[in-house]
């Protein structure tokens, strides 16, 4: 277990049943109950042998990403191309929906 992570004290009550959305919105260092930790593991499809907490997994992810450094220029260019394609697709979708609104209803 990562010693730098906060540990819930015995006198602290178990957090009340929070929704999955509420759990996901919490800071990664907020202590979760065992039930909430398991709900997260199930949601993300972790194997039954996974026992690390969300905070421990986040710490590992941070260390790994720090070792990678900034993304390559080709990756950034590809991300920008995808973003531009998504903007074009959204504009087409909006134009199509607007054209549907202008059409007269067909005789029934």
C-alpha cells in the first residue's frame, strides 16, 4: 500500500451510499468504502484479483504518465485532426436537424 495516501481512521464513519456518478466526481484521494471501491472496480471491468484502491491506481497512473513526457507532435496533430472532423460532423448534424425542422409534415 502507498504510505503517502491518506488512511481512513476508525472513528470516521463509512461514507453513505453514493451513486456511481457521485463517486466518479470525487477527488481521487477521498476515502471510499469497500463497497464503493468494489463498485468502481466492477464498473471499469477490473478482474476479481484487483485489490488496489482508486487512489493507489491513480498514483500509479500519475507516475507512469510522468515518465512518458509530453506527447509526440504526430500524436498532437492526429488529435487535432480528430477534433476538426468531430466539429465538421457536428455542424453537418446540426444542419440536417435544422433542415428537418423546416420541412412541412407529410400528409398522413
